[in-house]
C-alpha cells in the first residue's frame, strides 16, 4: 500500500531517477498501492509533503490504446506497466487475509517478475529478458512482492534473493528510497520494514553504518518544536531546505512501520491513543520507535476526526476530496498499533462510501487495500458490511485454487508447495495405511488358524 504515482510523473521520474527524489507510489490503476497511496511527491517538481495519486489518464485507456492484452495470470485488466507487481502482490496478500489459496499461475507470474539481482520492478513485459536501466529494480515493488510471497509460502529462495538486494541498497541513514541512491522516504522505509517482518527478520537489526530503518523514520517525524496540530506527524522526505512537512500518507506508512508490521499485521490488545506529550525544553530529539508510532497514530486519529473519519486528497484537481486509499492505509496502521477502536471509525466510513469510489468495483489493488483494512481490524476480509470484497477481487484475475472453507484444487500450499506434493504424500499415506490393515488381517487369520 502506500505506493501510488501518476503515469506522467512515473515517466518523468524514470528518466531522472538517479538525480531526483524518488516517487512514493506505484502508479496506474491502483497503486498508490494499498489501495495504495504511497505518499510523497510523485512528481519531482511537486511541493514536498504532497502526494500524487490521481493519474492523468487511466491505465485502462493506455491498454486499450496500445491494443495489448494483460497477462492471464495477472489481476486487473488495466495496463500493468506501472503497477503490475504491486497490484499482484496486493491481490495475493488480500487472498491470504481472506483465507483463500491463490492459483499457482498467479504466484508463478509474480516470481517470474524477479530480476537476476533479486529486485523487482513495476512490470517486466518480457520476464526472460535481462533487467536494465529501462527496467530498474525499485524498493517498493520488491518489498511488496516479498510480503506477498512470504504470505503464500514455498517461495523461500525468491524471498531470500529479494531481501539480499534490499540490504544491498539500504542508505547510510538506515532507510530506503524508491529508487536506490535517492534520499530515504517514509513510504519506502515502511514497505521494506514490512518485507523484513513478513520474512521473519527483525527490522531493527538490519542496519547500515550503525543506523536502523527506525533511525531513518524518526528523523522524518515532526516533534514538539512543530505546530501543535502537526506534532507526531511524519513527512515523506525533507524538502530541499531540510524542512519537514506533515503528510498523512507518510504518517500512516510510518506508524505501520513503527509497529514492526507489514500489510498483514498481528492483532494486538486494544489500547487508547496517547498524543505526543510536550513540555518545556522538549525539542528536536527523535523519539524511540514505539513512542514515535504512538505519536503518529495520535496525529492520524486527530486528522481523521477532523475530516469526518476519512483522509483528504492533496492531488491537484482533487484536493479536498476523499482519499479512499489513504483512508484504508490509516485503518491498517491504527489497527496494527493496537488502536482498533479508532481504526473502525474510518473503516465504517469506507463501508458507507465504498460505492462512491470508482476503483472499489474492479481495481484489484483498491479492493485488496480495503480487504486488508478489514482484516487488520479483526474482521472477515472477504466482506465489508454486505459488500462481497473477495468476489470482486476474484473477478479481476485467476480463480483461486481454494476459496475459504473449500477443498484445495491444486494451487500453492504453504508447506508442500503444490497440489502434486499433497497428492503424492496422500497416496503414500494411503498405501501405508492399506499395508498396515492387510498386516492385521493376516495376523488375525493366522491366530484363528492356530499358526
């Protein structure tokens, strides 16, 4: 989640990624990715602290204009050029959250997108071709893919290779940028922290020059020296003068990362929100990880309450309108931090307004983001107040090998790795059982015959 950028911005960023600040979202139909938003300036020329999440033209129209067909194993019908890996990862995570088992083809499609160096890029039209400067690996696609593949299981080699690449491009401040070599941003750090956590790694132990991801994150938080209404918020990145601007999307991403969780967070005991406490002399000293997450959650809660339980878009042309994807992100972050009571309010808002969101009908990343929000709060990810979210997601891609409460039909299994393995061991077990049964019969007959 937390990854959305406009098609125009992505094109510009790709051309100058080596010298500009990275974008914070994975474009196209849904990625902002968590539904997704991926905060931060999607356009290098945009004002710091803003997030670009509305495309200048739809990815679907791009696909129609090009005459290209999307791969059968990929979720969504829109052109995957800017968000293929992201939306596939989101779909697999949502299926797992709902208790469904993805089709083997859907998982294989995602693993086939990995570059030789272990990274993932937004989309590779020809997976067999080598990745180059035109298809550079990025931390967000890689982090999302790791979270998804760790969830479905049996992809250890792919996950290890991706994690090694992420370690290799970690910044000296302990964080990551969207494009390797750029300054760290809150959203990219969050996606990578989620990947590390999903793979069973302790994010705080993944360091560079003695700095952890949390050192990078807390350096982006506005503290007691900021305006009262902005305290606890996170910036996407510092501006060119080193100043921090509060960003709701970056705050949601940072809060989730501060819990040490990814998009499938463990459920924690519910607890109240605690705003940042400031006294005389408090200033620019970074908070500890847990304190930073709590302060961010308190700020996020205050913004949601002010806006009527949802976040607002800051995109040019859409400024002041509801930001559904970022609202779903906020739900996940608050729930992961143990603030489920506060998280349910924006989730209820989403339930009431879902029909007003055009992407919520058939955009896989958007639908998946809402499903993950439901899951994070302890609900059944397949539905939200009567809306059958799982059915909507399934309609956009390959039919799962198993729906919740159904018998597996030959997809991916987390331990055995496939239906053939399950069948093989089942037959072996049946053979052994039959052999034991025959042994008992022979033994009983011999006893009756006095042998």
